[in-house]
């Protein structure tokens, strides 16, 4: 999606290896990790008489622990699969991508933790991730080559 909808490279220049790396990470790393993480949050972070505090604590924990770790793992593993230096990739992209993450995901997760049953939370994240993964794929493809800019602000 990122290559065609955001970057508009065209079918003839589509990088199938890049698509494969994204699919491998999503299926083998993120999916199982997110499922386990949401179960852990549901079991360990509960304030029975204060549901709003429970939601806030889960969002805060999710964004400080899981989001930052997952982004680190994503960018590092992409660099390794691409045969590039993970340190360079991280130094060129991590903080900007994490700040963008914090603009999107806290609100998504607050709604997710408040209204969505545990067994459907990964599904909600996967739907929102269709757009988010386009951004991450774009960020990863830039990997230290240039300062990451907001995709929406980038002129065509």
C-alpha cells in the first residue's frame, strides 16, 4: 500500500522484497507480540472501581513500553533484513517516528481499551495499522537518507 498509495512508484517498480519484509514482521513478530501484550495488560492493569484510570494506565503503559519497543524492533529488524546498519536506521528515524506514533495511537488505544472486547483488540489495531504501516514502510525506506517529514505535508 505504501509504495503504491503514498509513494506512487507504479506496479513496474514495486519492491516485492520490501512488501515481504513488512508481511514477515507483521505476521511473525507483531501479531503474536500484540496478542500477548493485550492479554497481559488486561490481566495486570486493572482498577476495578476506576475504569477511566484503568484505560489511562493501559494507554500509558502501551505507549511507553510496547510502542517504543516495537518500533525499535521493527526498524532494527528491517535494517538487518535489508543488510544495512540498524544503528544508522534508528538514529535517522526512531524519534521522529515515535513522536508520530504518539499523535495517532494513544487515542486509538483509549477507544480500543474502553469499547473493544479483548479478543478483538488486535483486529482494531490491524485495521488502523493499514494506514500506520504505510507510514512505517515509508519511514523505513527513508532510513537515515533524509530527515523524515510528515507524509501529509510532503508536496507531490
